[in-house]
């Protein structure tokens, strides 16, 4: 009985603010409620452009991070286990360096091609670094849960190449870790504000901040929409991963 009580309390703690925010998003003054805030948002081209930009950056960040980290974590586990402590220390550095310091250093010290510096993709290296502690932990836990050495030795003894072992044996067994790290990166990129604000790119987080300063009801509607959109995107990734796992 006591467990149910605390379950209701915790559920109310999270759900009641969402209900209040949803009611306020429909408020049109006095006792009037309508969909005007949502209509104004969905008709605003800036919202869709900022959301599309953030999703594109999220996909690019996810691909680059996974391509870099998965082989690195596997190599350390198989060939250089003594480097695991060093890798853990490096992955924790973004906790020490604030995002504002990171973006200031990146913009001041990096002198790359002008087409890259002036494009939104310039933020991707920073996003990769910001997501490193979370993605590395998720992948490292997944690799440590596997007997990677036994799997690779068994595959080699059966005549499989390293590529076949990587794609057909290790990656399927790391599906849960890969999905978890993907969800974390998606949430980080969609919610990251400092990089885009300093570098003057209109991402979804910057758009949310702008709406929050101009219209209260639209800000509540956008916050609720972004919350539901993020959860639906995560659910879609999980369902896709589960279907591939079933195959």
C-alpha cells in the first residue's frame, strides 16, 4: 500500500506540471481556450527550419560518434585494456570544461575552411565532445557485458573475417548499448543551446528560447510539443532497433 502511495506521488510530481502546461498552452485569455498557440507555431516556418536543422545535426553527430567510439571501445577491450582508465578520464573531461568555454576555445583556435566554419556542421565536433561522457559509458557497459574475446576467437576459428565478426557478431550484441547512446545524443543535440546561441545558428533550442521571451502560451505549447516529439523520436528508434533485433 505504501509503495502505491509513493508511486502516485512520484507520478503526480512529473505528470501534474505537464497537465498544467498543456492547459496553459490552450488558454486564450479569460475563460477562453483554443488551439491558437499551436496553429501559430505550426504555421511558423522558422520552427520547422530550426527543428529540421537540429535533427540533421543530431543524425550527423550520432553517425560520427558511433563510427569513432565503437571501434575505439572494442580495440581497448581486446588489445589495450590498460588504456581503459585513460579513456575513462578523457571521456569525463566535458564534465569539467563548461560548454561556453568549449565553444569559445573552438571558435577562437580553430581555423578551418571558411565553408565549414560558417556552416552549422561546425558545431558537430563540440556536440561529439559534449556527448562523449554519456555515449562512452553506454558503449563501454555494453562491451564489458560481452565476452568479446571469446566471440572474436570463435569467429576467427570458424573462418570469419574481422569485418564479418564486427558486423554480424559484435554489433548485434551491442544493439541495446548503441540504441541507448543514440537516444542520449539525440536528447543532447536537440536541447543544446550554448553552442548555437554563441555561434548564431537558429537551432530548435534557440527557437524555444526566443518563443519563451515573446509569447507565454506559445512557449508552453512549444515545450509540450518538443517533449512529445523527443519521446516519440526515442520510441521510434527503440522500435526500429527491436524490429532489427527480431530479424
